[in-house]
């Protein structure tokens, strides 16, 4: 190996307003917020907190499974 480093850019964008760069851009143009009330499934009692969750993002589908 030569010890050179490589930076990969332009893979897309994942954010609470969209799971792709185009979805995120469209949401921003429409002034849609990505914040929602999130109810953690493992909370000891019912609670809802404001959060920006990337609900439509599947990391295994986008990046592949780890071994």
C-alpha cells in the first residue's frame, strides 16, 4: 500500500427531511421541518420528545451489511 488517503464525496444526503438529496432539497424549498415528536420504543414510561429522525433511511440497503 502507498499510504495515500482517498475521500469519497457526493454519495447523497440523509436528513430528517428526506432520505435522498432530492427529497431533502424539495423539503427545504417547501419549508418543511424535519422535527417531529418521537416516542422511543424502549422508554420506561410514555414520553414524546422533539427529535429529527431519519425514519425512511435503511443503512443496510444503502451501505450493505457488515460482516
